[in-house]
């Protein structure tokens, strides 16, 4: 168990270390970099969802002077492999001649020219010829496997979780013992990350080495992908993160694709090249949250206890495997919810379609499976005639209980605390019926939701990653934190400065957090999975302590034993030169996971949360206004309460947006609303004054007790909001999103329910 | 850079107090001029279609989308960008409040948000939370949930931190 440090800078709302740069315009994002002589790139993309690439024709009447064109042939010619390496190597960087086109907007060729306008003009004169084939555009068609996209069955990955039974027959016996069974089908839509900075990357080559700088979450993912694509070793490519304008998962895997393209262009052009996506291209071509359909059965005893849970989860992975198996894994591991239940069966499949690949987005599969169980629990409470919050309090997992994978919860279980926080914050219900300012009838409703989210990588993932971080006293006497965890707005650099500062007795501003670059920082693992503060922050704490110990030993040997680090650091640096301490992840004791049976400790620890939403629905326009949203989150320890609240507020609004107003539409495999005009996200006008309650049930193995928080606020508020809509109107809505038109389409049903009530 | 018929038009602007004279093609946008010619990259392009508000700058004191503003249409105008908000090396009260209240996360929307807020508080120095919400509704942020941005602007409007700049 970690020894708690004296308070110091931890637990205080320290202003962001990058705050002043960001409010003055001094923070330089990739498109702000002034690269002398740089050309601009553009990507030639498929217009069909499925087919074979027969040819790439260059318009013979176009003036190709000062234009570089790259195709797949350029990759092998330079000794590389045409793959974007991730979990598998099934996705090419560019479709080769004779190769299969797998989705609309797949990259086929690249151009670069001295100006962006010229590159965009040249792109129009590159003409791929594609023989179209029948496309697979929904998961039912994928599972019929009449058209094969992946293996024989189009299933990228399948997981089964069984608790309290041996086989399907035994499971059905247990379910048959239920007094009643609630069944539902819950489709949830794709969601666009909509970071405000579009994706982009710049590259230049020097002495045969490729230097990449761009907007990204995971420099070492890009580094690994480039080694295969460029056919070089680790020294042959240097990847540096520029200031990054939001990610939310959208800049986890896709930047490797852009890096591949811009590296190829820069090599062929023999000069720096920038490849910056415009908004339409970004929405159309990059990854989104997986659309998902969950079929759920909830078996209840007469007294309301849960007898059995059955969930069948099917996700649309899109055209390539990318991160889909791990998204599905997190989805199924959360699908039973944070409720006591002796018998659980979860089956999950993620299938191949001809949609652009779906990928990482905050929550990573858990929001898709949280919505179904939280609608089911709400239906159960209604059926039983009990208060929905009190019902959740009764069923919640507590210390000593086991999850669906048989993980016994022994520490840092904030379930009761977050539910209690919501009960305290709830206050009286607002008046049910009202009249809007415009004279329309208004109906109000209240919904709640309860959920959990595993912190860090699944199962033995953190051991496999074996993340490292360094804290160094430089020869100049400065303290540096070196890790590959990127600050993408979530405040990683600031909390690392706080954590290292606390260990060394320094103010955070005395600690410099190095901008991640693969030639300057060790691989701490990717900036994903609610792991940055808990896992990498823990490494920073250990490394800082080790540095402190080493400097204290030196001080002791030189007659200054017991002197604070700050007083002896300069002398130690002058005498020793740089002193760097690097530590590697070590799993907490007693954490065991069996990947074959999907049993054991799925995560080192869970974050817990509950949410309450009050809505008002204009019964003429069917517009839903979120009047109030309170979220209570158990974060273990708030290293920086201001930053962590900001993260929770942002995630909460993304979740409310997903539930009530965002909608990515596909038509013939193409995103039909690839613009911010009609692929909308919440504005100031859509956002209530979000209320956040921080609950701190410390994680004994996290820095100062902290555990993951990045994703959990995304998991539940959509369900709370839609439960509130159901509460208001008295009819079920089992889909994400519930748009005004979704409500309007069922006007007859809720009008009848309203007249009865 | 040339326009379709090759003609360039000379315009005079005042940008953050400096006189700027440039011959530009008629299709040149203010965002392009600021970012590419003057290297004032605090003007961000998030959509280039007038949806996100990240390119907001002040044109003759009014918040305006630089991506939709043609340079030739504002000859003689006075432009203020985020790079000009500091006075004598001190942060503008709104800049200081954004830092103090955690209103900037990824920071990409921040310059445009600040300039919309400057315009709002000049017109309505004691703006309420609802007025702030309405006044900034043309600027999208995906990180914050907007709460801390409203907190920061409200703190300046209420004089909690410092008086608004004139």
C-alpha cells in the first residue's frame, strides 16, 4: 500500500501549467507550426464502400509540375510494408492496385504541392477506377456472411462471460427460476469525437530518418506503425506530439494513418509536408464510437432481487479490425452493470462491415452496454413500483461482492458513497407540468443512473504494456518528468508536475513535464483507458521518490544529510551531472485474470458514479431541455479538483449529447452529415450548469489514492437523461439518441399515456 | 497567390495596433491572412465553415468569424486577435480568469472564446450567466462542458477578479 505523501501541491486546484500559453495564442498546434519550405498534402479517397481497385489514373491534361503523387507502390519500393500496424496488420496505408477497397473514404493515393489550394486541386485530377462489389452495411448482413469481409463469418472477435453456471442449458434453468423477466433491445448510434482541432501531422526527413510531429494521443503507437511502414528500426523515426486540441479517443489510433501518409509524401517530395484534415474529411474518414445493439434479459425474483442477467452485444467494427476487440472487451466487461447477481451470461461479438472503421471514443464500449442495463433496471423499478434510486441502492455491488467475472471487490468501492451523494443532492422534483415561455405545454421528468468503469487496461494489459516513466534532475539543476503520456487537454502535464512536486517537496511550477517525443521519453503506454493519472501518475510518483532518495543519499555523503531536495538539488546536479530514475509498472498484489475463461480481476480497480437528470420536454416541438444534471464520481483522490471536475463536466456533456442530440448518419456506407452544421454537438445553449460531486474512496495502489476518471463520466448520463424522458412521457425509449423526431414519432403513444396519468 | 483573373487588391488594416498593408486576391479570408501572412496563429480553424467559432476575432470591436470574412470586404478595419489581448505584458482579466478557473482544457477553442467574451463584456460589462451563455453560444467547446468558461467570464463580469479592461 502506498504511503500517503504530505499534502503539498496534491489535492489543490493548481492552475494548468499550459494555461498561459493557451490563453495567449502561444500554444502551437500542428497547423500553427511554421515549417519553412513545407508543402501541403491531400488524400485521394474511395467513393465506393466495397470493390477492387483496378487503376489509379492521373489526368493527362493536368499540369503535374510541382505535384508529388504517392501510391501503395511507393511503400514496397522503399522496403516498407503496406500496413497500419495496430492489433493486427489487416489495414493498408493505401489500397494497392488489385487490392480490395473496404470502405468509402478509404485512402487510395496521396498528393502534395506547394500550397494547400494546389494540393486540393491536384487531388481532383487523380482518378481511381474501382470495380464495385456488394457492400455489407449493417451487422445483420455481416452476420449472414453472404459477403465475406473477414474470415468465414465476418466476426472480428467474440467473447463469452459466464458467472454461476456451466453452459447455456444451466443458464436457461437459472433464468427460468425468475419470477419475471424483463426483455429489451437497445440500439445505440455511432458518435463523432468532434475534438475542435481537426487531425493533422507534419513530417520531414533528415539523413534517412523520419521526423513526425502532430496531433495525437499515443506517440509510441505511431512509432510502432512507422517502423513497419517505413521498414526502419526504432531510431529511424522520431514521433513528437504537438499541442493537441482534444482527442477523446479519436486521436488514439487514427494518427498512425495520417503519419503514414505524410511520411510517404515528405520522403517523395524531399521536403517537409503538412497534412491537415478539414472538418468534413475528419468526420467522414476517421473513427467513431462503435454503433451497437444489445439484447438484454433481466430475471427478477418476486422481491425484486436480480436472479439472472443475459446480454447479447453486437458491435459494428467497420472495415478493419483496428481496436474493435478491445472496445468489445470493455463493453462486455461492463455489460452486467454494478449490480449483485449470481448468474450472468454475456455474449459479445464485433463484426466487419463496409463502414469506415469504428474505434476508440471515451468510454470505449462501456457507454453502449451501460445504457441497456440502466434502462432495464429502470423498467424493473417501475414494474415493482419502487423508487429507482432506492432500488439501485439496494442492488449495488458492495465490498465483498463479486462482479460478472468473479472479481471480488475488496477496496476502493465507492458504490454506496456515490448513490448517497446523489440522494443528498436530489432535492424535490420540479413541477411535472408547466407552460413554456412560448405558451407550449411542457412535461418534466427525472431520471437516474448508476455505473462503474474499470481503470487502466483490461486484465493483464498493464503488465503487458509494462509502462515506464522517468523523473530526472538535469545537469542544469531542473527537475523533469519524462513520459509518453500526452496532455490532450485533460491536464496530464499539470497533475504530473503536482505528483512529482509532492514527492520532492517542490512547487509544481518547479517541475518541467517534457513534451512527449519518442527520442526523449520512455514508453509509458498509450494515453487511453483512464490510466494516465492512476497508472502513469503512479510511475511518476515512484520515480520522483527514487530520485529524492538518491539525492538525499548524496547529500548525506556530503555533510548535508536531512536537507530538503530543493536546497541540495543544484549542488547535486553540479557534482553528478544528470541523475535520472526510471521505473516500470508493477501490478498490485493478488490481481489475477484468466484471458481464456474471461474470469478474475478484469481491472485493478473500478471508478463508481451515479447521475441524476431533470428534463423538460416541449410537447409541441418535442425538444428536450436538460434542466439539471448532477453527477457524483468516485475518483479515489482528486489530485487537482479543478481539473478533474472540468474533465467530468466535459464528459458529462458529451454523454448528454450522445443521448439527446448527436447523430452520425450513414448512407450507402458514407457519413451523410460530415459537417459541424448537421453533425451537431452541444453548444452553450444546450448545456445546463452541470453539477459535480467528487467522492474520494482511495485506491491503495494509486498515486495519493487516485484512480481513473477520464472515461466514466461518459458512461451514464445518456441513460439518466433518457430515463428522465421516459419518466416524463410514460412510454419507453430504448434507443440512443432520443432526438425530438424520435419523440414526435411516438406522439400517439405518449399522448395516450399522459391522458391516462 | 493569385485570384482567378490574377488581380490583387490592396487593403489597409490595423492588426493589434499595427498598420498592415497587403495586396490580396479577392478570395483571401481574414483567417488565411492572419495565420499564413502574419503568423498570428492564435486564430484557429476548426471547421472553415462558420460552425465552430474557433477563428473568432474582433473586427472594429465586433466578434466576427475570420474564416468567413473576406479581407477585401473589411478594408480599413481594426482587427484584434488573441495575441493582442495582453497589455504591457499583463494578461487581460479574461485571460487571467480563464487560467484561474480552468476554462481552457485542450485550448483550441480558447482564443475564439476569449474574443467573443471580450466583445460580450464590452457591450454588457455585468453580463449574467444566461447572458454569457447566449453571448458565447456561437463558440463550440468539446472539453469543458462550458461550466468553467461561464465561471471565468462571470468572475470578470462580477468584478471578482479584476475590473474588465476598457
